[in-house]
C-alpha cells in the first residue's frame, strides 16, 4: 500500500501552523518526512495524524472559584481619607475654588 503523501503547505493547513513551522518540525525530527532532495519534501498523512495525537495536551479543569467578595463602600468616600489624615496629624490642603 502506497502512503498518501502531501507537501508542507497541506500539512500546515491541516495542523493550523505556518509552512516554516512545518519545515522546522521536520528538521528537528519531531515530524517524520520523506526528503527527496534539498527542495522536495513530502509528509505521510499517517505521520501527520500521529504527530497531532502526540501533541495533544489534556488541560486540567480549573477548580471552582469562589464568588467575588462584596466591596464595602463608605457613604462618604472622603470620610475615610479624612479620618486617616486626622489619625496621623496631617491637615489636607484646601481645594481651590471651582475644583472638584
């Protein structure tokens, strides 16, 4: 039985990567290939599928997160800051007229 051979562009579209990545995978030996010359390189579809399966990673399911806590809001947001200034003996600057 003759293997079904495809070129790097077809492998790239099957794997969802660039052709350069396919050539890099072949040169490092991670993806098996048939090299007929320096420019002629072909890949067996069975080897491509084997690579896909070997590259599969199971992602663990994240533990259930607790709901966000409610934040305390002071009735007067500046009151807390004024209390902090008073506790440290710091007198805040007066705001110029018309400033918010």
